[in-house]
C-alpha cells in the first residue's frame, strides 16, 4: 500500500473492550501499523464490534505473565512508537510492563493509559470501570434532558458508550500531538481517565452562569421552572411535550408516517429558509425580524426570527402551519428539498437503516469490509481522515503478526535527553473561522496544548447570542478575537494576510461553503503550501455523497444515524439524546485527531492539505458498540426508550432504601450474588426472574450497605450521581489560584473573575494528563471583536486604515455593548 499519513508509526495495542481498541482503530485507519496483543485464551471482548475495531491491525498472542512474554513485549517496545492500554491502574506495572519499564528501553515511546478513573484518585482509582459504572458515577443517567425531567422520568439508562467515545478521541489526539513534540519532549506517558473525558464531553450540561438571563431559556426550561416554583408535579405525557417544543427544533410527521427533524433556530437565515421550503413564505414575512443582540428591553416585539426560541404568541401558529405542510409529502422528498434549500433538517432513521443508507455508503461514513469471521460487514467508517489519503476507505481484516520479523528490525534510536516540558503544540498558529459548538471546540482544545488561536467572526453576526456567547464561554476560551466582513475586498485582503501567517485554519461548513469563503484547496495551497485546513461538516465523509452539501447540527446527526429513535424507543417517539452537545463536542475532538494525522504527514512530506471530521462520523462513534451489520447479525435489540434502566439484571440501575445506584456484575453474575449473604439465595434464579427479585431485595438496605458488600473483584455498586453534583463537588475558585487539573478524576472551575461580569462554572481541561508535555487552562473567552485593532496592527495596518475599515464596516470591535445581551 502507498505511503499513508501514519505509515511510519508502530503501535502496540493492549486495549480491550472499547476505548483502547478504538484508539488503535483510529490510528490504523490513518495508516499506522497496529499490533494487537492478545492473551493466550484469546481476546476478552469476543464480539462482532471487536472484529470491527480490529480492522487493519495485526494480532499477536503473548502470555504477559510469563518471562518470555514479558521479554517479547520489551523487545517490541524497543521497535515501536506507541503503546495503548486500558487496564485498571497498576496492572501493567505489576506485570513489569508499565510506562517506566517500557520507556526505559525506548525513551521515544508514547505510552497511553485509558483507565476508567484517574490513577491518582484515591477514592475511585480501583473501581471496576465498566462503561455504565463510569456513566453512572459521573452523572450521565440522571436528569437526562428536558423531556425526561418534564415527564418525571429519572434515572434513564442509555447504551451509548459516551465515555469510551470521548476518551478514545482524547487518547488518539494526545498520542499524535505527543508524537509531534518528541523532538523537544522525547517520549511521554499520557493518562486519559474515561470519566474525566466524559465530564468534558458533557461540558455544556455542566456549564452554569450566574443570574442566567431568562431570554435564553427554551419553552421546556420555562415550564420546568414554572412547575418547580408552583410545586407542581413533573408528570407530562410524551404527547403533551409538543406544546413546549420550539417549531424550529422538533420532529414533524410526513406523508409516509416517518418523522422529519428540523433544527433551524438561531441562525439568521435558517427559519425563513425552512418556512419558504414548506411554501409558507407569507407566514415568514409576518414574523418579527430584528437584531438578536439587543437587550430584551429594546426589542420591538416579544421575539425575533434571529433569536431562539420562538415567542409564545407565535409558537402555536407556526408549528400548526408546519405540521400541516409536512403531511403533504413523504420524508424522502422533504429531505431533498431541505438539502437543496440549505435548510437544516433530516428524516429520522434507525441505526440499521443508516448502515445501509445510500449516502452513508457512497461517502464512506459506512464501509463494506470483508471480515475473516463475519463475512462482508457494513461498518462505521473513519471518524477522522485526510483529504488525499486514497486508502482511507480501504480496510482489511485483522491478520497475524510475525514476531520474528518485527524483532529482526533495528530498535528505535534513543534520544537520551530530558524532556523540555513544552506544550505539545507550542507556537502552532491557528486561524479559527468556526461558529456554534463543534468547530470552536477544535481551537479551544488546541489552546490547552499551547497553540495560539485567532478567532475571526463576521462584523454582523449571523448566529444568535445563545450560540455565540452562552456556548462560547466554553468553546471560545484561549483565543484572540477579530471581526471582519469577508464579503468586502479589504476583508478578504485581511483574511489572506491572516492565512499566510497561519499554520492551521479551522472551519465548519460543507465543501460548497468552504469554496465560497475563499478557502478552496487550490487557493490555500497557493497562499501557503504547508497550511493545514481542518474542516468539519454535518454529513461529509472521505468521499462525496448525495448529501455532502446538506447542512446540519448535532441533533440532526443524532436523527440521521439512529440515536434519537433509539433513545426515544421508536419512530413514533424520537427524542434528542438528552445530553446537550453530545455529538458536537465529540466532532471537535475527532477533528483534532485528524489534525494530529495531518501534522505527522506534514513533517514527512511538507504537504499540508485538509484534515476532516463530521457530525455523522461522530454519530457513528458514540454507537460504536453496535455500529455494524452483516448477514446473520443478532437483532438490534440494545436497550432503548424511556423505560430502559439497564442491560440485563447484572448491569442495571436499582433503587436502595435511600437512593438509586448502578449494579455491575456482567462477568461475575451469579458468583457476585453468592458472595453476599442477603443475595446468595437469588443466585439460582433464572435471569428472566432475577431483575424483579433483585429490585425488591435491594430496596431493603441503604446504598452504603450495598457499596460495602460489593467492594471486591470485578463487581461493584456506585451511586447515580448527577452532572451538576459532580461539577459542584469538584469546584475550585479561579480567584484562589493553584487550580489542580492533575490529581482528582473530576475538576471544575468557578471563574469568579470572568470578564462577563458574572461568575460561571466550567469543567476544567483535565481529561488529558501528560508526564512530559504541558497542559494549560485556556484564558476566558474574549468579547467578540476585542482584539480587532491589535490583530490588524500586527498585520501591518496603520491606525488610519484600521479606523477607516471599522467606519465602513469592513472590521468591527463589538457585537453588543454588553458581553452577554440580556
């Protein structure tokens, strides 16, 4: 096979279950040689999903408990670049194969550990870190979204493996960035606790702002507040929720009975495009339309089409008209019409349907892979890829590794030097042209590793302050900000100067939008051949497909790939997955993985190019455990819907006498029950009878008792925390300084000196812990346009020219008088 971005990298993959193998798969998907190390008894995760995660890898069986096996690993480490493992903390060290031992034989080695909880956390380090245990302890199953809260459903179980998805994307980017810094820092030992990654992935569910303005609350949030203040029960039925859904943020029924999800609020032009596509132009002309950046006291009407949500007086008539219009055509016709009109929306699909979707197959988001055990499998495609990597969609089944051949190679050259302790991306200049959540997440993530980020936004904002400011408090951290009108000649000239100085440009948009913005591959190469463009979009893949230029957001990727139907329990009751930004944030992380691959290619070839990710690709990743299909596959019967509380009696949410908890004994099963006096008699019951019996028995004792009796082995009981509890228990005050992001599993910061003038709570950037590199907490999001004069001056513009550009609207210094319009 031709040289690929990571062809020069060898990886030893000791991973099992999901997170470790996913990192290995991501690296193999970009061309790395990945050797999967199996125990003599075979892989612990013997499942079709593991076959998918093993694509492109080589397999080698070694007994790590034997001296010969240990010596083989040491010799392999001498000839490798990366080690991946996701055992409990200390397992590899006890085998004599921990980071110290392996890096002693190869100081250029990058060693990645993916424990469930931080190894430095004395309370949590040794917990059996099953995926749902991490989710439960972090708070993923509690207060699962506005719908569930209004219906009084709490807790809610979901089979989506978010911790492994976020953790693997952090792990892959960390490995690639650490490799990039080897010339200064040498090798590295990196730890990515999956629970820390999960809390960072769900950061928008944890963000809290002092005196949060009412104008940004959705109809559902307003109703929640009303019921809480009046002491009313949370007991809405699913059918009653439609009254509290925004017309531009809900599912409609089409002529064919299929749901069609519209997410088109907040961007100035999108609500009008939706209504005009539905032949409701007259209605659009009647609706109020004014700047969303005015304070509510200055609004000429109770709402604006430029500002989410729709006002109460218009909500019913808009949704009624849209309901009627959608019933006139089948979902397939609406999907084509909306895509052509650039109005963000999609038909609801089951995951099985997505795996055979014509667009998904055409663009490489789903691939046909011939597997040695399963035959032809339809599998999730790459979650990160590089344009020009012609073999990105070529996958091979796992093949045997030849140990003797590998050990005949010359070991890697030792550097013998001390780490410089630099940020992995120190000095990397990034020009950020993104908006909302997914795109800005790239820059704010890169900032923690030392990159210098310049954010460019339009002089007249096209997106409302809920998306730009409320979300930006997290996503725009660590950046300088300039406002430019790129529709003007002077604006384009300034952009060209910025591009010429940059190493990386980030943007979220389709190829069509990219080229209209003046960022075509040809133009970028002419300006700077080494420049890397990091591009993400909604439905893009390694190849072009019929929907590649369709617009979309997080929730639309959920709808298209099957998440909403699964979470809601069926086509009649689809629900957005409750955790806000679930896919948005993950897509930003995946784009960082793509950038890591592009930096490696740049170093070897001098070629920049385009690094890519997409919302739909990240939608695949959060469903990795079941994102495959083949003839004879078991049914797609994973837990779904509002009644789901677990996956069988040994992996389930239960209620103690005083609190809810999660019980995990998926491997011990009856053995776990036999070890507990109060439960031993239940061990002989058939599994179909066990759930009811355990439910009654667990209610007889408090949570503390059940935690104490399941402290040994691989079985455990953990409380069902909430994300807010997790955040509040780990808060540190910015004003006190000395913020710790290295020890505890969870960390959040109360920014009580924020330039907004309100305090805000944000999750700290502690998902990645590095021994040789440096991680920093990015500074606060600046007010949009704060650095316009400084940046233009640095580009060589005179004060007079800057004044003229601001006067004629080519540049700007603010969107509103206040940081956060009220």
